[in-house]
C-alpha cells in the first residue's frame, strides 16, 4: 500500500427478505449506521464508492454512486463498480486505489443489493449475467448448476461424500445464531441439510447461499486514524466461462489474489487469525480453503470434521454465518466481509475470536472469474 | 496528478446500428484496434477498466471487466465502472487512480454499449435508470423530456429561439462528415432540424443524440512514455433528480469538475485548444459551454452564430461530430472523447485543429448528476 489506509468502521442493515425496504432505503440505513458508528461528520466523506450488480435489473436504478452521494448534504464525487458477486470487494479495492492516489482522503464504501422485489426466476436469470452470456447461459445453466458441476468433479476426484458437504453448511448456520444481522439464525444439523430439496445434483437447497436484500458500509481514510489498517488489497481475474478452464476444482483467481495480497503485505498466510470466506455454495468453501493455501487439494474437509473452523478453533472462518447463513445480497457481501473482519480485530464480533490481530476477506465474482482479497491488521 | 499518466493512443469501432456485432464483438474490435495502433504487446496490459451502463439489461451480460480480461492471453485484473452516460469518463478517471496508486502501470480502458438489439421503448426505459427511480421515472419522464424541461426554461430565461438550437446540431452534423467512425456523415441544415419530428417540446428529433452501438479503447501508462499526458482527471456529482436542484439551466457538476481540473493541472481555461463536449441534446451544449466558463449565462449561442466552434474557429468543439452526429453508445462515449482529444494533439484528427496543444473531454451522466473532465496535454 502506497499510503496507510485506515478502516474507521462501518454499519449494515440486517440481511434477508426485506420487503419494507427499497434499494435506497437499504443504502440509507447502512450509510446512517456507518456514520453513527464511526462518529465522523457526513461532510468528512470526500468520495463515495458503491458496489452493486443488479440495480438496473431488479430496482430500475443504475447510476448508484450519485444516488448515495445525493443522500449526503454536500454531494461528494461518487462512482459505482461491478464485478458480479465480487462487487463489494471491488468497491473496497477501488476505494483503496483512490486513497493511495491522493484523489480522496476519506471514502464511504457502500455495498447494496435489492433482490426480493422480483421473482426467483427473474433473479436466477439476472444472476447468470455474471457468467458468459454467449458460452454459458444459452446452455440453460444457472449458478447452482455451475457449482454442482464443480461439486461432482471434486467429489469424484477426492472421494468426499454428500454428508461431508453438509458439515460446511452446518457450521455456517451454527455461527449465524449469534449474529443479529444474519438472515437465518437457526442451527441446522448436517442430516437435515443432506435431505433438503435437491437443487442441482449433488447440491441441495441448504448447500446454497440465499437470495437476500441488504446493504453494508465501511469508512476508509488516510486522514483519520484508527486501530485497524488495510495491509493489502488485491484483485485478480480469470476467464468468465468455466468452459475455458483447465481445472474446475480450483480457482486460479483466488490463488493469484492471495499471492498478490501476501506479497503486498509481506505477511505469511499462517499469521491470519480470522477469515471471511465467499461460501456461496458448500463446495466453494472447500475449494477456497485449498486455493488460499490452508489445506492441500482434497483435504479441506478435515478442517470441518475436526471443527477447526469454529471461532475457538485453529482456523476460524465465517463466524458471522458467511454467505450461507448471514445472507448474500450480492454487492453488499464484500463490504460486509470487511466490516466483519474489522469487528473481529476490535473485539466487537458476535462470535469473537480471541486476540485476533489479522483478518482476511475473500470475495468471489462468478465462478471464480473475479477475486478480491483484503488483509486487515490491528495496529 | 501524483504520477505522469501517458496516453499511448487507442482505437474504436464505427458508432451506429451495428446489427452484425454482439457486445463482445464490439469490445474485441476496439481492443484489437487499440493494441494495433499503440503497438503494445497484449501482455503489457496489467489491468483492464471498462465503462458500461446497460450490459445486463440489453445484452444479458454483466461482469464485463472479466469478459474483456478474458480476451487477453494473460487475464489481467479487471473491473467495470458505471455512472450512466459518464461511464466512459469514469473508466478513464478510475484508471488514472489505479495508475497513480501504483496498483497498475499500463491499463487498457474500454468503453462499450450494445443498444440496438432491443426495442427503442425498452432502451428508453433502461436509460431512465440513470435518473432517480423513485422521484423521476414514475412521472413518465424520459431523458428527452427532462432535457426539454431545461430547454424550455433556458429559452424562457434567455430569449433564444428554436432556430438558435438548430445551429448547434447543424454544426455537429457538418463536422461528422469527415469522421469515418461517425454514425451520421451527412450535413443537415438548420431549417431541416427545426422541422424534424417533435420529440418533447421544444426538442425535435435532430436535437437529440441517437441510440448507438459501439466500443472504444485507450491505453494509459505510467511506464511507457508518449507525446501526450493527462494533465487532470476530475469527477463531480450532483443530486440524481433534477427536482432537487435550485437551477435547471446550469449543471453544478460541470462547474465543480472544471474547477477541480483547472486546479489539478494549474492550467487556465483559455489555453484549451480543443473540446470534446457531451452534447447529448442541443440545449445541453449551450449549458455546458457556460458551465465550463467559455460563455456568460445565456450567451453561448453566439459561439455558434459566429461559427467560433468550427475546427478553424476560436473555440473548436466536437470536430468528431460529438454525441449528436458521431453517435452515443453510452459507455463508449467518454473513452472515445479522450481518444479524439489524443488524435487532435497528435495531428491524427479527421478535422484537425492547427497546433492543438491542450484538449478537454467533458462527459456527463444523467441530467448533470455526474461529470468527468479530462485535460490532455501534448508534451
């Protein structure tokens, strides 16, 4: 990082089916929470960055940067960024660039998505805009279908079972019980997950993150100090279509983003105390942990069998509930991950990891087509 | 600027109703042109930024950064930005921040839009996503309707005539004749413009920029040198809705972006030799010239009455044909403006301004809700 970028804090709405909220309502609440929690003045914000994927399709609203700016009294310069489900992480990354370039000193980063005002079929089709419209969508694939292909290949290659997959979702649901912002605050045992309705073989309903509304916001600054800084902000891309990959059980974008982040920060992966992982599907969690270098290929299930991923385990992951149980309002997810890492490093997390000093937020777009990684460090 | 950002050059497709091209085809052609014209290797590009507004709505394709990245052999990190019709200028601005931050050294900036594969009604409604979905769209307003309100107010306030407005479009059409990339290469006299079909009183069909397909690309670098640099890159926002403004005959975002650009560059507005202006509607041209400080309020029509805006005049504007006659593929426009400024500064413009040393690209989103300004300087 060319400059020290401090995370001042942030706020979020509850994630869920929020039928009483418009997209603007969601953004306003996250913005108010962020300003209230960080105790900055609205006019301290000199730039706004928002991550959002489907504002035009699901809320008839593009041009969201300026919409957020208009909620502030002084209309600061504003932009929207998009990289499908990695839109939130991309917003944080873009904000870091603006801060490091000197173009901004204090940025409000917002992530937001409103998905439940349209039908499930409409959302499924709109979400497929994250894949390749010429190579993937015409075959009738949906995202559960795409990840089902990776799950089938992974299970075949490494011999894990259907019951193994359920342990991943069980862990997320157990964690979310304590998170007041989570969409599903209910423990669900693995055997129930294994018997939930089939979506795309071998994936079942409770392997999949839900359709959610929600917004989140963090304030980043080079001018105002805080006990937490961003130690690295990395972005990596891969082919949009899974059909252009040599392997479908590993995502090169995660590997590259992790390498870039470790290099930028000078940190070793073993000093990370907490991970917010992009668990869009149970199988994705297993793949990500291997791509991040925390398990050998085919071995990550052991972390769940041994309960290493719990808040008091050796590799705490998604104590917030993750995408699976906290919810996945597309653009909001990546920003909320950074907020949850901040909470862990400042002792404010609902399931607190003891003495957490460094945290990692991993946000994925498409089927590993975009990856952002942010490393946060307590000072 | 924290670093010297060089403009290495670029390329574009023809703008128009390009029914044989998909969105990906358009992007591929602009990318190939840009790489060919700048003589860089594809692998010199370490980051991709694309400006696009309606990929999801009109081409079922979001996640466009990664789509562009996938057209390159090495899949560099990529992002999409959006600020309605200012998406292209915003892409250049974001690229400047990434270069100044040290996160990138050579960036391919693309602008692209595919609008003619869907109906005109569908596009009109999708374009309204650039305005406020809660305050503007429900009233039935379209963009021609919004700019008609500004035109009526301006004509009432300053006493210009319907025939005056036609001079603005006449000038753009005269210029576009020489531009091989222009959508309309035909002179249209003012009296024909005044009699063209009424769209939204007082605006007629030939006051309005067209619905266009197209893509454009420029390569910016801090590592490779070139005879042209970016002297300033500014971004400003205003309220999304016109209903929240104190005046509708002047756009504060243009004024603020211009002040920021002049301050950043240390240049005076009088040293600018060429302007690419966001002439989405004839009335917008008149307002912009006043907001940029090149005419007093209500006086800019004199520049057209005196033909000062021709390539050999005292204030050359839109010798490319501008949005009106070269075309307006939303996300492509702001990038193409920077490309046309580059051509003027390197003696490659179809209507060349003699000894042009400094040029300005002015890109607007919504009804003055976002403005980007880029100042380019020959070294």
